[in-house]
């Protein structure tokens, strides 16, 4: 039993990467996702794995979808007496400052399901009002009358003293409720963010618990789940702290991109993950971009998660005419069912994928390795109808349908280019200093064009681009994150800080030893959240002797100024415990000449370029050799993805079969 399987559920496809550790063999494949029951696609795909898997690593959209679609469990919120309206008051932040009709997102828990109990802990952890056992039975009865399935507990200052929260959590679990306590989920200050995060975890926990429970019962293998922070946890922990997995799929892509780029010596990268439903982008300036200020569906999620920016532009994004007669693309998606028109599964509205097919950049007979032939005629008819609604006419050698298809691609790429600028230019980074790593099933069709638009000189399209998120699941380490609010002056002696770190470090070491890691394998990273006195937000720096100087430097870099004469304030202690996992061995390709081998050329065909049509060579990318060079326009075809080289783009193949494009 040497088989490890990485699985990523997307909006259109569920991706599988199978690694045989004994033989060093890596295989990949896709199946259509089953949105009505995501587990069905997972089990159908695993049935194609010839041997029993020793370990399965899974990135799931179940928790994400439950939050975004508001289809989680019926959840109650329990807090300290007097703070019942915490979730509904929230913060004064306004995302649309000048929108007079702007509406804040509704909390996951309606006000009738918000409860309070008589208890109070002070900011120093002292008990001001005890929580008496006599107050609990009436709360349990009220929760039962409200038909509540899950309960989120967030008491005032529970991060300083969790005793009351844990007392109530034990009683509620004994009464049969699923419980999320803030002292377990996020023992840090800021009441609203702590409450929002805890409620999100309670809201999706029963949904994820049923889903993962079904998989564990059916698989009989060790099941680990990707966290939003880019590390793995065991399924039993994911079921208890479900909020940690709300961005698990995109996180896998970031880990996979960093793994593949690292093999080529590239440390500074911009990731571009275009799937069927959305596009995820992130900037990786060497270290993984972690944040604790994320939001999902407009609600704050303050656990560590990778800083990924998402836009509703994917291969399945629908094109339509708005009431003003303008062409719009996304964010609505055709998804897996019915999917784009060319899939022949009942779709009627054209998508980005249909546009590429009409432009000649996709080959109908090679889609999914020939397992699913695309219906080019249906795509042509759908684009012709769209062109008629837009009142488009032929332009030179281009038909109205091709003009409409060009418009769809241009609009989708404008959305994606804007997203890339948000995570680079708007944060003070020059995209020309980075390599664009393109993946996802549709990424290769747009990467070179987007790189040109942003002035990025090099693009990397991995050989496993279409399933890179699933590959990232197998390349990720087991990680545990811990936080504790301390509110200490910067003059606190190092020995006192080390003493306060000790409990968090011990927690991390104990949990990873329970996962089977030897003490000498475990890596511990100690961090401080620091700010200047009076500031509202913190920066995170490594805990070492010169931590204050590091904070001043980071503040200067991030905000353009620093105040080294001020003594910073230490807000939180953070510990990241890592158990390293051996990544899969990537297959290599044989070396070749500059010229691609003759057998790699499939044929030539008409492709619509920027303003004209041309006869363009189509290459079988699986037959290209290391060292081969190609000049655009050209199309590289893989069983699960396609790479488009625009005119004058130059590409070469490396020893792993990756495509490097100089745009």
C-alpha cells in the first residue's frame, strides 16, 4: 500500500493525482464534478485507481459552498449577557463607501437564534461573574425548541480565560449539539472577528462532518484535508474545526505552484489559476502569503489563510447581453451541469470555452484525452445567436460568431488582468519582477496574453497544470497553527516571551507526534503580531532577538514610513508547527533538439489571432522533449489542457515537460 492520492473538487471537474511511492510513478485524470453530491465524483474517480490508497489528501469546496450559498446547518450563537447583538452590530466598515443603498451581508445566525448567558470574565482572565450550572438547562431547552443543530460559543475575553466556554461546550455536546467554541477556534482578541469566525465554523461543521464521514466510511484509508493556510490536517480535526478548510482547493493550487516553480529555482511568482468557474490569483514573494484578515461572503474569517484573490472568470463563465445592450462575461458559470454548450450536456448559453472553440484554439477530438468530444457546431450556433443579439457584423475574414468570441475572451482577460494588478501593482510590487505560474484547466489559453498585458517576461505552465491543485495536496506538509493574545509592551524580556510561547509550542509538538512525526522532524516557527501603540492592526514578524528592528523595517516596506523611536506593542503570539511530508517525484522527459520531433506535430488548422486568421501548428505536448523551442502562433495540446502561444511568443520545454513562455 504505497499509493497516495490528491483530490481537488472544482466547479466543473474533480481532479485526481495518484502517486505510487514505491515505483515513483505519477498519474493524473479528471471526472466531471457532481454538484448535487460532491462525494459521488470522488468515489467514482477513486474507483478508477487500480490499487487501494494508503493515504488520500482532499481539497473540498463543501465548506466554501455552504458559506457562500447559505446552506449550512441551523446554528445558534451564545455569548455573554449583554452582547447578544454582537454579530448584527459588527464593524463600521463600509465596502462601498459612496453607495447610499449598500447593504451589509446578513449574519449567518438570525437574531432570534442569538442567546446570552449570565457570565463575565475580565480582560486579565479574572472571573467577574461565574457561569453557574443552573443557567445551562434552560439554554439547552431553548436551543431544542429552536430546532438548532449547531452552536457557536463566544464569551467576552474567553481568549484570556476559556473556562466558561469549555464548561458550556461540554454540556451542549453532552446534549447532542455540534459545538464550536471560540477558545478552540480563535483564542484571540477582537470580539466581532472572533465571533464571526466561530459562527462560520459552527455553521459549516455539520455539513462537512457528514461529507467527510461518508468518505471515511467508504474509503477505509487515512484521509487528510487541505487547510486554507496551505497545510494538512486529519479529517477528524477538519470535522471539528471546519472553518479551517473553507479555501482548501485554491490553497492546494498555491502549494503546487510553489513546489513546481521551486524545482526550477523560481521563488518569486504570481500564481494564475483559471478553472471552470473562477480564477484565483496570488502573489508569492518567496514566502507563502498568509493573512488573518480574510473574508468569505462578506463576513470576516480571521484564522490564518493564504491571501488569494478570486474573480468570477473561468472557462464556464457565461456570456450574455445586459439590458443596455453590452456584452457581459461572468460571474455566473455553467459549472459542470450543464456546462458549456460544446459539452453537449444541455447548456444553451455560450461560455469562454465555447469562444475558444469557435476561435479554433481548442480541438474537439482531443478534449479530455479524447474521452469527451466537443460539439463545435453547437458552440458555433450559440455564438451566432449571441452575435445577432449584439448586432455584430463580419469583420474582414472573421464571422460575426468569431467577433463575438473575441469579445468574450477580451472581457474575461480584462477581469483577470485587473485581478493580477490588485495583488501586485496595487500592493507596491512590480509584476515584471515575478514569474507568472499558470495552471487550472483553462489557464494555458490566456497566460501568455495576460503576461504581455502586465509586462511579465516569463510564464511557467507546468506539465500538471490542469491538476496542479490536486498535486499541491500531495506536496503540502502537515501544519498546525496556534494563536494567543497577550497584549505585552515591547520592553517585555525575551525570557518572559519564551515562557509564554512554551505552552503553544508544546501543543504543536504533541499534536504532530500524535500524527506520527518524530520529534526531530517537527519544525516550530514562533511569530509575533506587533503594532505601534494606538494602531488598530498588526504586522507579523519572526520571534527573535531583533524582532523590533524587523517590525520597523516591515512597517517601512508596507506603509512607507516607520517610527523606530517608538516602542512597539506585542499583541499576539503565534506558533506554526510543521510536519514535513515528502512531495511526489515528478516525471521527466527525454532530451531533444531545438526543433520539436516530427511526431509531436499533430497537424495544422485555422486559428483566429488578434485581428486575422492564420494556419497554426498544433503540437502534442506529451511528445515534446526537453530543450525543444517553439515560436507562436502555435497551440500545445495536452490530454487535460491546452496552451496557446500568441504570435512572436517563444516557448521552450524543460526536463519536467513544463512549458516556459517568453512573452
